[in-house]
C-alpha cells in the first residue's frame, strides 16, 4: 500500500514538475522572441525611412531578412557638397551576431562618408577600425558609390557582388569590378576606385548574394548571369519598375522554397533631368 501511494504521488509530482519546466521554457522563449522583435525594429530603423530625392537620379531599394534580424544592409544619403552616397553590404554571418556587426559597420561607413572621404578612403578607414577591435571573426562585403549631379560617379568594392551596369544606348549589361577584399578580413585591403560616367537612361543594379543564390525546388541557383539577362530585358524602365520586376522574377524562380539568406536589391538610374 505504501508503494502504491508513493507511485501515485510520484506520478502526480512528475506531471507537475514537467508542467513547471515547460512553463519556464515558454516564458524564456517568449522573452527571446520579444527581444528579437525589438532587435528587428531597431535594425529596420537603421535603414533609410525614405529614399532621398536627388535631381537627375531615380533610386529604388528593397531589403528582406531570412530571419528575425539580418546581416544585409543598404544606405542612401545626400552629402553636404551635393553628392549622393549609396552603400550596399552583406555581413558574413546571419542572425543577431550579424545584425550587431552590421550596425557597427554602417555607423563607421556613414561617419567617414560625412567627413568627405572618397569611397576608397571610407572603406580603408572602416577596415582599419574594425580590425583594431574585431574578435568575432566576422567580416562584411561592401560596395560604396558616390555620384555627382552630372552622372559622374566613383565606387569602391570591398569583395562584394559586382554591380551590374546597364547602358541605355545599346542595352548592354556589364559587371563592374569586384575590387578588394571584404572589410574586417585583412589589413592593407587592396581597394581601388572605379570611375563611372552615366548617360541618361543608364542604370546600376546593386544586390547581395541572397538574390543570386536563391534556389528553386531543383536546387538550382538564380545566378548572376540570369540576373544580367533580366536587367537587359527591363533596363530601359524606371528604377521602381526594374526593382519590382527583378524581385518578381526571383520569387517566381524560388516558388515555395523558403529563403536561406538575406536579400537586398538597390537600383540607381540616371535620368539627367
């Protein structure tokens, strides 16, 4: 009878203990979800709330995170001397660590840009500062472009996916140089400046590998060559139409396959007006 009593008590106690454990797990999960939601809101606040109006240019951009927070980011800003800055970047990791690294890199790039540094100088200095304190092993690929009002521009690429340059005159598409290494990887980054002169109707498409690495149900990548074909097909239209068309093509290609990487797409088109 004692054994039966103990078995009965133990069974009820076991259920109570398991329920208490599950309750604690649920509370902890809820807390983490709330923190991630706040982190996402903070991260989204670091992205441009609205794209600046810059005479002679059309700009369209879209950012998608594969998780609650992302390692991709973009930035578009006007500078005191009348130039337009555009940054697209991709941190090597994903999730919360990448989001923190992204916030630090964005702040450094923006601060150096507003000091009047060229794209090469901006990325060089950012690389030096990250290497001074970096212990996480993460790095970030960045392309930073600076454009004047007459279609003249210069860009520096630190290991990022090469932007696509569309020429309205012959509807040709070329890949701009990839450039140096990712920021936060090695000192003495061999960055170089790429000069670009846009004519009315020309456009540049910036993207992260979340776009070109998008897979379909058969495991095929969307790929850079497919992207170039799409840009050639739609490049004569406005920046908004180009962006929406490319995103629609990527989504149709992926179908029901869930994204495994963050995706950022920016289109800059020179109108001359």
